[in-house]
């Protein structure tokens, strides 16, 4: 093998080595940040970074398969949305006439004035016209309206 070609090969290998080392370091850094945003505590991050640090792309591929699907921020947002939906489904009601959201203690729809609840005869708290008794004081309501259909 002649000298210049050998030098060129050595240079090429050195460059390739430096390039791989850079990619490796970047990958470890990326995994470090990514796992920190996805899991709480230091251990998962330590495991992930040492995995990628020792096995390079193989470890990275394993990490990509095993990492939590959501980041902590996404999980937090999802939880928030879930809670809002739950709150809306339990506390919020829709006006039967105009579908405006009415709060549980509203007696009239703030938009169209439809009476969504009537005050209890005893405790005066808002009770839905479809309820048989007052959920606050247990007063059985005298109902002039049609009886509720049995399920
Ligand atoms: Zn309304
Ligand atoms: Zn009552």
C-alpha cells in the first residue's frame, strides 16, 4: 500500500470516528433530555442514557421502543382535560332550550331564562324538575308533572 493512500485512509477513519463520536454524544444528550421530559426521578434517565452510551443506536432503538408514550407535560395536559371533561359532565348542565351551560345552582338559564331548576319547598335549594326528591334535604316533592319513566 502506498503512503498517500494510507494517510488518506487514516484521515478518513479518524473523521468517521469523530463523526460517530459526535453523533453518539448528541444521541446520549438527546436521550437524556427526552427521558427527563417523559419520566420523573433520575433512575429512568440514568438507565436510558447509560444504555445509549454503551450500545449507541441499538440502545437508542430500545429506548425509542420502551420510552413513555407521553411527555410529562402532555400527560399533565391530558389529565387536566380529563378533569375538565369530568367536571363538565358532573357539574355542568345544558339548558334544555338553548344548550347554554348552566351551573348546578342556577335556577334559570342565564341566556334564555328557561327554568332549569325549581327551589325545594323546604330548603329552597335548586332542584331539577325531573327529580323525585330534593337531594339536599330529602324532601319528597309533590309533583304535578308526568311521572318519570321507569328504566
Ligand atoms: Zn337557555
Ligand atoms: Zn330541599
